[in-house]
């Protein structure tokens, strides 16, 4: 569980920093408070998952769609968010 906690926190940090950097390209504001709160949210979410995992003790786990873990999910989410906020800008230049 310790190994998973560290990896989860690292992914949570990388994900939120990626979003904040992406906001710079979309003319949105960034703030260190967003990063701190999102990482704390990652920690709380992991804690809730750990509690439910122990309480319900699921024997069989579903496999991820992507075998590489969370990396493709993070990349797809960032691309979707980026294009969601830039399509208006791109339409303006047509």
C-alpha cells in the first residue's frame, strides 16, 4: 500500500501541474493553491479507496483498458481539456 500511495501522489501531482501549465496556453489563471488542494484531494481519495478496499476486500480486480496504468488516461484528459478551451480561440481565427 505504501508503494501505491507514493505512486498515486506522484500521478496526482503530475496531473494537476499539467492542468495548471495547460491553463497558461488557454489564457486562464493558475494558482499554487489549486495544486495544493488537488494534491490533498488525491491523498483523501487514496485514503477513501484504501478504507473501502479493506472493508469490502474485493478478490477480483478489473483490468485497466490501457495496460500502462494511468498515463494514457492522464494524456487523454489533458488533450480533451486543452481542446475544449481552445476550440473557441481557433474558431475566432477562421
